[in-house]
C-alpha cells in the first residue's frame, strides 16, 4: 500500500524565512567575494559559499532534513558519493596532464 507523505510536519514559516535570509546573505557574500582579489583562494571560497547555500536548499526546501524514509537518505548519500567520485576522477585527470 502506498502511503503519501504527511506535509503537516513540514518546517514552520519562520524557519523558511530564516533560511531565505541566510541564502540572501550567502548571495551577498558571493557578490562581495567576487570583487576581492584572493589569489588562489577565489575558487575555494566561491565553492564553499555555494556548497553551504546548496545544503540549505536541499535540507529545508527539499525536506531532506525531516525525511524519515530510508530511500530518501540512500538517494542523497548515493548522489554525494557519485559527486565525490566525479570530482576525484576529474582532479586526477587534471593533476596528471602534461602542461606545455
């Protein structure tokens, strides 16, 4: 029997506004950091800010934080595993190239 998820347990409205404000602050930080000359740290800082914002969106707006289904958690873990695998293989290729 298929049981539909109960949306009555969703996050309260103040939580959504707090996450929205955090995302706006993250966007402001991204714009501010893009104007700074941080040398080799430009990309890592931009990626860190983007990762935090993506995590907030996934946890709260995609309701992963309150998910009780094991399948949802398995899908998230599998997606992160394949993302790390993709990044690892890409960095291996990048590190072993002969640059002229």
